């Protein structure tokens, strides 16, 4: 009995100890869960009320730092810009600004150029950083990406500089020629020569001002406000009539073909001006006694049928390095030749904006010494396709062959239209053709 009693007593004592240990473990677990961890310290709980909501709606990249320079809160944009890595602020100048602001409470702002994350081309990312105290222990860093704004400002600045230069050239020439006329008042032959030159410069100045007006108009106007169903055949005929006189002077044969009766939806005057610019460039940059072909076709696309208008010449061609820039304002492949033909460098920029505002695109295929093909693609009128132009984004200019976007690879005819009658042979084997009436 004494042995059994001793065993029972030991079992009871063991049970009590087990219960006490379990209770202590449970209490310890609860206390451990209630204790703030390092992770919970660096979360929204330490932020003042409402700050997290405000930071989530800001367009700027936001980073909140604590007294140990650890990141308490960072927006997704801050991670995308590469500002935060491994829970720390990765940009040393911004880190120094945050420490200075934490020390004296002064708001600081600076603009920095940062290396662009993920590129090996050394491209700079322009940002504006602003640091301010947030409560007694935290510092708020707001970073705004200025790269696109700076690019637009650079484009605007270059545009103003180019306009000033282009306007200065003819106005300066007119001033000098007027002085020459005055000095040669007793020489009728010289007066006649100088007066003719003044007319040329005045015409050049008028064309430049008009194209500046046209470019401003196509950038600001909504083409659908005054849109209609436009016959492509009429646009081609109008473009050919516009260039018939200079083509006749150079004995250039202009020919058109393709699918008749097609229509596009848009602003008639803008479309006629864009196509006229393409044909005029083809004539101006083509040698004498060559041909300029205009072909129109319907091509299938995922968003609906497109009307493709290809203008092919046998001119000097465009080098590969110039192909991506021919649609920039005032850019000329051959500045000396452009000035001789009266070009302003704005025609293709106007074509690009007209195509984009109508929901289409313009592409170029070219080879030096063999000619070029500029292809204008626009949504076909009918079936609600005209609605596509309103919602279409600004398309980037492609330098792929003219047929690549709308036809299979086997139908790519290089610099020539698909219509066999409009495929142009090299200029050296073409005799002087009879100019079309």
C-alpha cells in the first residue's frame, strides 16, 4: 500500500507540474504575440493616423524613414525607381538630406540625375526629391520623376530654336536683297535679278509660316469634329494635281493604281494635306525622267480593315541612321537639297500627326540610291471604324517595309507597290517618259 500511495503521489505531482508548465508556456506565448516585433515597428502602426492613406494616393514616389534610416513605408513607385533596396534608401544624396532634415527639421528639395535601373546605356533619370519631417521621429521623402517633362521641354526648346533659325534665314536674305536693289537702282538687269531672288525667299517664308500653322492645327484640332467619309481616289487626284507642275518640269511621270472606290473617315483637308506632302516629297527628291507611283489597297488588321496608301519614288533614298528621324520637325536628310527644293522640314511631321490623330500610322521603307516608299495607313470608313480614331493612342513611327504590317511576309514587295503596274525599275534604265496630262 505504501508503494502504491507513493506512486500515486508522484503521478499527482507530475500532473501538477505538467499543468503549471503548460500554463506558463501559454502565458509566455500570449505575451510574445503581444510584444511588438521589429517587423511590426516598421509597418503602418508607427505612422501617424491617415498618413498611409495619403501616401497611397500620391503620384510621387514616397518613402518614410525612421531614426535609424530604415524604411518604414515605401510606395511601389519608389521600388520601381530603385530608390529602396533591402529595406534601405539606396540613393546616398537623398539619405544625407533625410539625416539633415531629421537633425534640424528643415524642409529640403533638390533635383538629381539618377542612373536608370535595368539599362546599361547610361541613361539618366531626372528626379526632384523633397524631404520633410513627419512627426518627431520620422522623415518623409517624396520623389517626382521629371524625365518626361524634361524631354518635352527639350523638344519645345529645340523647336523654338529651329523656328527662329528657319525664319531668320529668309528674312535676312530679304533684308540683304532689298539693300542690293537700292544700290543697283540704276541697273535694271540687276534689279530684275535681285527682285526674282526676293520672290523666291518670300515664297519660302510664306510656305514656312503656313506649315507652322498647319502643324499647330493638326496638333490641337480634333479631326472628328469636322469629319466625313472621304474617297481615297479624290485625295490621290488632288495630291497629284498639286504636284503636276514641278513633276512636269522634271519630266517625272506620276501614276496611280490599286483598288478603286475605297473610303476613309476623317478631316478631308488634313488628309489631303498629308498625302499631298508625301507626293510632293517624292517629286522633289526624285531625279529627272523617273516615276512616282501611288498605290491604294485594303488590308486586314485585328481592329478592322485599313486603307493603305503607298507613295513610291526613285529618289536618293534614306540611310538607316536617318530613317528613324525623318518624321522629326525640321529634320532634313539632305539639308542642301531641301533648301534647293524649298523644303521646310515640317511636311513629314505634319503627316505623322495627321495619321496618329486619325487612328492610323505612317511608315517608311527606303534604300540609298534605290528610292523610298512612304505608306499611310488609315481605318476604313463604315462599320463604326471611324470611332477608332478618337480612342487611338499616338502611334510610334515604324521603319518596317510598307507591306509588313498589313500583309503576309511573302507579299512584301520592298520599295515597290503591290500593283505590278506601279513597280518602278531603277532610274538608270527608264527612258524619258511622257508626262501625264
